[in-house]
């Protein structure tokens, strides 16, 4: 019976960790960029990503890639710690700066909400 | 003139680091899964990812997500340290096991080679 409090503590800890894991917002942005403004767009995206990762605790991953065969087709995989982190992200000055600067460079933008299956990464 | 060797050393180091960064293989797999085998497929994918990240030094990131509105549409963002790491990955027992187990669960598979724009992640 002495180990019961420890067991309860472990269960609480497990629930907290599981909840944190499940809170994550993971999504994919598919962006088509105006070819004549591609280099300017990539520079703005790069700056926005670097600033977000550096300044915002809740922005965990922003992986942006361009397709080799269609360089104007860009995919960004985004991971936020939770919904609050995402809401706070879109209110930041650097996000607004990116949005304003790139508005006329983007031909289409598709935001796809996802459910993680496995987020495997070297720690 | 005393600082010249240090400068050369720094340049060499910078070149090595840049080369390592540029060596990275980053790609996207878009997978359509047979709906009747979705749970089995996800379990196999999860196991394959966890094993690869744990056992293979050169497998840096495997992020697998399912679209919320189309749960049979799965995207995997893959980052390998270099071409050798990728070649070695597809020769491993766990990769072959995943491939054999899931062959008849997959309706279509598109592999998209990409060029990274920014790989931002919390360290």
C-alpha cells in the first residue's frame, strides 16, 4: 500500500505528458508562389521562420521546402505546442510583417489540418 | 599575420558545416491508404519510424501526419543527413519489413524531392 501514492503520481504525470503531446497543433501549408517573386518570397519566409523559432516558445517546428521539379510549389510543415501558441503566433509583429510583405507574392494557399501519426526526430 | 591560420581554420570549418547542411536529403511522401486497412497501416508506419530514428544515425526526421478531413491521405516529411544515409536506410531490415507489410495497404505513393528553404526547429 505504501507504493500507492507513487503510482497515483506516476499516473498523473503520464496523463499530463499525454495531454501535452495531444495538444500539439500540426498542419501543412501548401503555397503556390508567383515565379517572378520567388526569391523575394523565400527570403521573407526564411526570415519569418527563423524569428518565430527564436522568439516563440510554443513554435516547435517550421520546415519549409520547395519541390525540385516545381520550385514555385512550397510546403511548410508546422508544429505548435498547443492552440494558444498558434493563436499567439499569428498575432506577433514578425508574422504580420511576413503576411503583409508576401500577400501579393502568393498565388494560392491551402492550409491542411492534420493528426500526427508519428513525429520522429533526433533529439 | 598571426591570425591567418585561425582564419583559414574557421573558413574550413564553415565550409564543412555548410557542406553538411547542403548534403541533407529532404523529401515528402504522399500516401493514399486503403481505408479498410488504415489502422494497421498507421501502426506499421509508426513502428518503422520509431525504429529508424532510434537505430539510424543518419535518419534525422520522419514526421508522419494524416489529413483531418481525409484521414486516408498521409504525408511524411523525411530528412536524411545525406544520400548515403538514405541509401543505407532503405537497406535496413526494419524498412524492408515495413515495405513488405504495407505493400497491399497503399493505393498510391508519390515521392517528391525537395530543396529546403528553412528547417526551423526547437533544439
